[in-house]
């Protein structure tokens, strides 16, 4: 059992390193659109529909990192938060409905703002069926016109099952999500099967403990979600450096 624990630990550390390197090495695959009137963007605090109080800030930060890669100039998050707090008394995404995109644009000095809603950010561990889920949606609004110029969202999950019972639980969960006809769809990026309940449970618990220690809980699912969402964002006019 100790050997298995060590193996899971080493695998997870390797995964975090790979994710970190990929996040730092993102390069643009498209060209800037010089005709796009939106040059500067501010990513606003996210609405949190989860039980994790720290997750919205993490997802927002990771999304914000991708703004320059998509040929926009992003206003630093710390400046956005300070202005919202000092001038409007806004500290949470749920408070943004007290104002308008036009007023936000004037305050922050940007051409567009990005609203975000974090809908799921959780790990469910039963031993038979363990699943990690991240789901969010984003909307970019032109602060001059109030027009929505882009929106997208997706849910990403990875799962580990123990034997046939885990497979049945996985199918039941997928069926439930499908019948709910939710606005933002789910995509499974990994479905792994373990031979026994103990092996599946042990791996899931180690994964959760190590991820919290490295402050990278659901990092893989978050990056995959952002990658899939932001590829549809229209390119801005700012040359990438």
C-alpha cells in the first residue's frame, strides 16, 4: 500500500509540473485582428455558485492569464479589485448587478469587461466512483455599447471507478446530467478504472490531499475548461509579445 501511495504522489507531482509548464508556455495560434475595436479588457470577480470560497479567484486568475495571449491588454486584477471596492463597494461577483457595463468601463478605463460564473468546483469521493468537476461560463461585454460580444462555457470532469459498480454509478451520474438539460454541457476528459474499492479510494484521497498541499486542486480540470472556452474568444488587436 505504501508503494502505491508513493506512486500516486509522484504521478500527481509530475502532473502538476506539466500543467504549470503548459500554462506558462502558452503561445498564440491565431493572428491579431486589427479591426477589433476592443483593445483593453478587465476580468471581473466571478459569481460563485459553489461551496469553495477560494475557487472563483483561482479560476479568474487562470482565465486572466490567457487574455494577452488572445491579443488583448488586460487590466491587472489587483487594480480592478481596488477600484471596484473603493469606488463602488463591490468585492464579490454577485454584487456586479448593482452597476452597468458602461459604468464599469468608465471606472476601469477598459473597452470590455468579462463576467464569469463558477457553477461547479468539487471533488466527490465514494471509493466506488470518484469524480472531479469544474464548470464555468464567461461573457465579454463591450463597455461602450453594452453589447455582448462573446460568451461561452463548459463543464470538465475526470472520474475514477472501482470495478463494475463504479461503472454503473458513472453511467447513472451521466444520465442524470443529460436529463437535467443544463445550459452548460459536461465533457469527460478521463475515465479510469481501478481493480478494487481500496485502490480507487486510496488514490482519490491521496490526490485530494496532495492537491490541497500544492494549492492546485482541480488544476487539470480548470486548465482544460479554460482552454476549451477561450479558443472561441475573438482575437483582439494587440500584438502578442
